[in-house]
C-alpha cells in the first residue's frame, strides 16, 4: 500500500474536496482522483461518495481514516527514528591489516568515537583485496583498509589513502649492513622473517624469489609485526615491512634500512566498501575522518 496514497486520502477526508487537496499537496487534480481510485481498488471498497461536485466519506471511508492516520503516524515515527538513529545498537565491522590497526587507526578511532561514542567497532584481519572483496560481498565487513597493488574491482568503491614505502631492514650488527645493496642472490643465503601467507608484499617478494629460482636459507613466519621486529633486532634475520612500522626503530638505530636492487610493485592502502552499501551518517563520518588523517600520515611518511 503506497503511503503517498494514504497521505492524499487523509487530506481529501479533511477537505472533502479533490480540488483543495490538489492545491494543498501540489498535485494535478487528475492525479488526486487517480490516487484515490487506486486506493479504493486496492481495498475493494469505495472511500468517498460523489454527489454532484461534492464528495463525502463513506462509512467504510470513516473507518479506514482511523487506520490510515495510524499508518501515516507510524511511518513518520520510523523516519524520525532513522534520522536520529540510536547508535547504541550499531556495530561497525572493519577489515584491516595489523600494521594499519597498530600504527594508523588509533587516531582515526579516537576522532570517530568522539563523534559516535555509542557505535561498537569490530576489526577483522584482511590481508589482500581478494579477501576483502569476499567479506564485503557477503556483508561480513562494512569497510576495509586494503594494502595491496592496484587491482580492478568494479564491485567496490575505493578511496586511495596512501602509497606504502616497503623496506628491507636488519639489526645494526647484521653482516648485510656492510654490503652496498641487497640483491635476490643475497636472499638465498639469509633467514627471512615474514608476515603470514596472503600478505600482499610477502606474496610479491616470494613470487620474485621463485621466478628467479631463489630460495631463502630459511623462512620464519609470524602473525605479529612486533614479534618480527624484535626478532630482527635480536639478529635473527632480515625482514620486509612497510616503513611506517619501523620508523621509530630506524630513528633510534635499532634497525638499519638496506638499499636494494629488488624492485617491488607499488603497494597502496585504500579504504573500500561495496558499491551497493548504504552509507549511513556514521559510515560517512568514518570515511571522511580516515581520508583526512591519511593525508596527514602521507605528509609525515613522505618526509
């Protein structure tokens, strides 16, 4: 049942004039007549009795008027509730890699929670755009921070946030600090500490090694970037990480960045959501805050 037809019926029931109803609602009189006839046809009863140029509510019309008013009032209440949504029942589910959660999202979350203190936030691990696409498609994610190479994804809306600077680092005491540059041939003799399988830059690095027939002496896999850094600082091997995760250690001299001839395809961090996703006000705010903060991060990490 079209709520617009109920509004028209209630107005006509008050004015008892299709002409006045048309003026009040800014419709053509023929449109008012058509809407009333459509409603009468749907209900299977006449709502008005037409006597010459005058109209009167039928007994059924008087009864329907009460129900129509309740339906219109309920619709208005629903609209007000949605426009002033009780965010205590809202959960925002976000996909992100550990590096984003640890080093960039705290400030974003602080600003977001200041605006929307009642929204519950849940994070899920997302390493590649393929994983994000599946989770966004299934509705298991509202938004995803994706760190990967540029890929065509027609089903996703994306905001490019920052170009990631990937670096190979070792402890100051590691013998590779004496070499001029790191090559794939060097890698064959080294222990490599890497993030979990599925990570975009790990996939790139391993693909280059395999395509050149290079097999590292040993690969140690970690689920934690902090664990990787501590083990590298302890001299256990070499790692490849986004530079923003090792900035402090590089400044303090706990880690040394290696120059390299290994060319990696450019990796970006993007914020993505399904193209058909309805953007509630809190989602719009989160996207806006994220874009603004990543501009600041971009300025810092480009120095």
